[in-house]
C-alpha cells in the first residue's frame, strides 16, 4: 500500500509518520487490496485546539474516508483507523455477499 502523508501548518516528526504507517499497515489484515492511503494531519496554532486527522483509503471501486479530532495527532489517527476498520469489514462483507453462495443451479 502506498501512503501519502500531508501535514498542514506544521512539520510532522518521523515518529508521527512511522506511527501513521504502522497503524495503516494493521488495516491490511482485514482487507489486503488497499491500493493507497492519503493521510491529512492538520494543526491549529493555538495550544488548546484539537488536532485533526483525515484518512482516505482507495480500495476496489470505492474510497473509504474517516476523520477524527483529538488532543494529539496520534489519538486522532487511531480514531480514524478504528472507523476505517469497521468500514473495511462492512465493505468486505458486501463484496462476499455479491459473489453468491457458490451453490450451482439445478
């Protein structure tokens, strides 16, 4: 999976970038046909403001998106990954249902 990370209004540290890539790699356990991911991390200049993360995953014929705000970027990314996990499981179930039961017709 190709991962693009965009940091708006700040420079993302190497540790944060590594955390994002490791978190997204966990999603491949649920569905292995994720083509690419675009992660947007946004920072507000005021210290009490929440950090925002948006993730867009491109899978077969679909783009799954999630966004979350939290006190830190790591927590926001973890929230997005939880949302995307649910979406991937539902998407995979829909694909499996469309294929049919595999029972030949009489």
